[in-house]
C-alpha cells in the first residue's frame, strides 16, 4: 500500500483511483480523466477539483443531463474507495516534483566528477 504518488512524487501510502470530469455544452461535451496511484493529498485535490467542475458545469447539454450523474457517482465511489488512506506523513520524502508547466524534476543526489589533469595526458596513465 505504501508507494510513490504518481502526481506529486511523495513517498507515502497510495491507492489506485481515477476521477472523471464532465463539462456539458449545448450540443457537445468535454470529458477529462485522471488516474493512477495517488496519495491522500492528491485524492482530495482531484476529487474536489473534478467533482466541483462536473457539479457546476456538467449539466448544460442534452447528453450531459444523463452523463453528469453517472460521472459524479463514479467519482464519489472512487473517493470512498480511498477513504481509509492515511494522511501523508509530515516527514515524507519527495522522489520527484512537477513544476507548474508539468515538467518532472527528479529529486536524486547528483554526483559531479571532474578530471583536472592537463590536456594531452591519458586518463589511464598515472
């Protein structure tokens, strides 16, 4: 059950969940999904974000009137599946972080080595 969150990179207990977002327009709709191994913080974040968007903007279409309740039920079911997930510990380590643009920055120790011999000297000869 303990692993690395695929969203924020924290090493904490995780649960495999997915959330859907549905936005209805008059004659079309927009559907978005996110899923994976999430920590408690990310489960809460995406449940609130996707659920609130669906609740407010999901009803405004012909098909969306029927699709929105299904999406909300699936999101609530996934949230309750992860209900027993313990909170992220305060001293949890982050294995990677995402920048606001979505770039993953790996949090690994960096080892730098330099060869300070004068040019022309072979590395194999003393």
